[in-house]
């Protein structure tokens, strides 16, 4: 798909914009929603977050828009520096991109990306959203990290494989249609 650094950056940008919104929603509603509602006595997650003054980051309440911005910056940086390059290398270790069907090779890249990014972003989330008022304990942080990986991995795998990446590829193809046609003419 992406053939140069600029296209890789755009592809990562589109992916991360969609992914961060999906994961923030998933984290706030599915993983932490009941806890927030129980803590505040509210009947809705947004009302509970508003009553708390925001989502606790390093023990201080932060608005949801700031959570999305923080996670976007972290995820985009990690995707560009770590996720994309390593996932491509991992896929190439198992498949030759010249002889492997493109769908199979792209699936290998998606799986490798999830395998890299999910544990890393889950650790960052466990560290950011740790309950610092109760005091810091490394074992509790590690337990929270493993819990988040168990929650996030299935969500990440299935949404990336079946929803997010097909949508991102469609958007990417429409943005770079001229470049893709030109590259196909050169390849043939």
C-alpha cells in the first residue's frame, strides 16, 4: 500500500485517528464505565466522568478531549517509530512480499502491528490511569497492564483486522488514487 515515507505517515495518521477514538470509547465505556458510574452514583458514563471532573491521569482529572489528544500523540509516535517498521519486518520474516498474496501479507502486517502496539499502549494506559491516590506499587501496575492487555487484545485484533484497516485502506486508496495508478503502470 504505502510506497514512500510520506504515504506511510498519512496511512499511520488515518489509522491512529480512528483507532484512538475507538480505544478511548472502548476503555471509558466497556472497561471502566461501570466503575465510574459506581464511584459517582450516576447512571451514564459521560455523566460520571463529568461528575469526577474528567478521567484521572496521574491522579488528576483530565477532560476526554485531552485524553484523546494525549493518546493520539503517543500512539502516532509509537506507530511511526516502532509499530510500522517492526510489523513489516516481522511479516517479511514469515512471508516474501513479492510472492505472497497481498491480502495475506497485509493480514500478517496487521497481526504483527496489533501484537506490538497492544501491549505497549496497554502499558502506557496502565501507567497513565493508575490509581496514584492509593500509592504506587509496581506489582499492581504490572497486574493492571496484564488485565488491560487481556481486555484490549481481542478488541484490537478484531477491530483492526475486520473494520479499521479495511476502512483505512479504502480511504488511503481514494486519497492516493493517482499515485497508485502510476505505480501500477510502472510495476506492469
